[in-house]
């Protein structure tokens, strides 16, 4: 393994289960490996507006959450870490009503 692969592997090992699940959802949408939480959704993962909306729907379904309208703007999500933080806000922060 080269240095970059080692760094990516170490970061994945240190991810929470929540982060790993979000990364898996993203990988299923973009059909490429997501190499780290700081990858940009549009620039690095080539996500378009449709995929961003699908991501929000998949997050709600997978984590059994209902996003507030203020969190439904997919263009406020810049990095993979932003997506993880959004989900964490709902599953850990008690924002889920249902």
C-alpha cells in the first residue's frame, strides 16, 4: 500500500459507524470509493443536483429521520463530513420526531 492508501484506510478505520454508513450511501450513489470525510461532494465525487436530492431522501429513509426544511438545501452540504454531521444532528441530537 502506498502512503495515500494507508492514510485513507486509517481514516476509514477511525470513522464512527454512522460515518461508515453515510459513506456507503454516498458510494452507492456515485459508484466510486469515497476516500475520506473531507472529499467534496460536487468537485471530488461529481455529484449533480439529482444525486444530491437522492442523497437527502436516502438519508431520511436509511436513518429514519425527517430533515427540517432548513436542512433540505443540498448545496449547503459541501463535504462528506457535512453530510455525516447533518445525520448526526438528527440521530444524536434528538431532532427526529418520528
